[in-house]
C-alpha cells in the first residue's frame, strides 16, 4: 500500500496531517513520508496510537472510503454503500490502495464503538479462516429473482467465497491481489469445512491451487471441461459455465471462474449445496 | 435382434422420452449408448441425428473420464448460459435431457428418474447389440432392397439416423 503521510519539517507547506496532528492545527511539524508496502492495518494503528483527530481517505482496489479517527479510536467510516462499522470492516478488508488525510465534515454522532483492534481482528479472522478466493459466475438477475428466498438476501451478496488451503497466504500477502478485484460488498465467507477438495485450474489445465485434490482429478476435470464445451458447440449452446456430477458416494462440482479458470470442488457427502447450485445455475 | 425389434425398442423409448416434456422448459431428450449409438430421441428435428450422436458420445466420455478415477456417474448437470443438459445414467448408457436454464429442477430430476427406470430394459437390450456398421460408398448404392418383409411400418422411414427402405 502506498501511503502519503503529509507533514513538513518547518518548510512553507503547512501539512498538518501527520499522525497526531489535527487538521487545522497551527503547528506544522513533522515529516513528509511516502511509503510503499505498508499495510492499512498498520496505518490505522499508527493513527490510533497517535490519538489523531482526522479523516483519512482510503482508496482501495474496490473504491474509496473514509475513516474518521478521534482520540485513539475509529469513530466513523463511510464507503459508497456502507456506513459505520460495516464500512470500516469493508475498508479494512482492502489490500491495496492509498491512505491520505483529507478534509471532510465531521459526523454528528459516533457510529463505531468497537475498538480498532477488534475491528482488525474481525477482518483478520475472516481472512485467516480462508485464503483462497474463488469467484462465482454471476447468474442472470431474473432467474435469481425467481428463486429468491430470505436467505438469498445474503447469498446474493456472494460473489466469491473463501476456502482453506494448505500453505495459505496471509491476508497481507500480495498474492491475494492477484485475484481480480471483487467489490467488498459482494464478499462473504463460505464454510470451507464443507469442501475438503478444491482445485483451481488455469485455462490450459495447469493446477494453480490445490487443496486436497489429486492430479488425476485435475486431469479429469480439464478433459471434462473440454468435452462439455464441445457438446455445447455441437448443440449450439453457448457459455458453458458449470457442471455437477453425482456419483454413488460423492459429488463433484466444477465451474468456470470469472477469469477463465476452472474451479473444482468436491463437497462432503452431507453438505447442503442448494445455495451453491442456485448461484451456479445448476 | 432384427431391425424391426430395434425399431420397436426405440419407439417405445421415444414414447417414454416424450413424457419428459410434461415438465415445462424441456426442449427434448435422447439416449446415447456407450459405443456412441443414438438409441432413441425425442427432440426437435433441428438437432440432427449425427449432431446428437456426436454430442452424446462426448457426454459418454465425460462419464468414462470420471469412471477412470473410480467415480461412477449417476446424475450430471451441465450448465450453459441459457440451457442445461441433465444427464442420467441408464445402464451403461446416458439419458441426456436438454432443458432451458429456468427449468424446474426437482420436477426434472423426478421425471428423469421415472423415465430412466422405464427405458432401462430397452436400453440394456440395445446395449447388447453391436454398433451399426458405418455406411460405405458401396453400401450407399444397394442394388437389392434391404427391407425385410414387415420390418418397418409404412411411413416410418428413419431409425437411429439411418433411412430404412
């Protein structure tokens, strides 16, 4: 993350936005810094430690948001679609972007009572529980509306889910940013325990990620994907997107991710796949 | 098995396949044997026999690919943008149902199960038959009538993609 911590060392510019320096304060002391590779969490903790009273514009991979700091707390947050704690969690979930003090009207009331540490822990927990991001292909709105249930209000938000994987990268790893940006509003956790096998295959069949899967399964699904695409061509059916196969003892689902990868899932026999099926149009 | 027997089996299956259309959103269905034969069809003529056989043989290979890893396919659903193909194993053959994307899946599953059971005996008999010989150039111009007496009812000219005289 690139940050801009404005300040000055006594020059003509009166940057008063370094941690601990209130906007509008008369003093203009401190350093101007331009740092790269710093995590947003560190910056938030710095501002809290400095007991800053300021608003910070966070530009992330999925939009912009504002964090309001006051006396060691994040007291308010705003994103395009959220307010308060939800907005703070959304912002803290971003992994790339910039962090820049700015001028904004102060909120009339404090909307976040949770401590900054608890906010970060909450985001960290979500990330630690899962490390592999898998995007669902979005289905057409009419069909989704037809099948809508109260639970779908949540499920509709799922554009990707996260699965445990051996050797998982941490939240702060830059590997996560390799995934195509997905709106945080569309994120939700998916119970990884229901999918002991997960494979991600590149467009040429190479295994990009593997959790519990075998090379044989990868080869099978790579071949199956090609076959189903051929079937589509023969029958004039466009847009192969997913397949589910039920066997005597198990099931396998595979779908085409938004970047063209094939994601293969072998759920536990007792897993309820209804939500996933609806999402994949199966 | 004579051509007439095979035809009768195929027609019986076709009648069963037709009942699938009681479920709204089903375009049609066909049955493909492990050796790629189109055993029966109840699907608009838009889909020619050859096309269905080609598609069916790939779907049979999907089944074989999983079987190679020890997974014996029972049911499959392939999703395309606006359509689904529902696969139901019947013996060693595959019942393939082409449906719209918005088809009622529980109803489709139930209908496919019932039809699968109903056509299973006929499918088993057809599977035992050797695959039809590919027509050669010399066979395409027969000098003698190939129709056996009483082999095909009047007006019924096509069987599994071949014209019956």
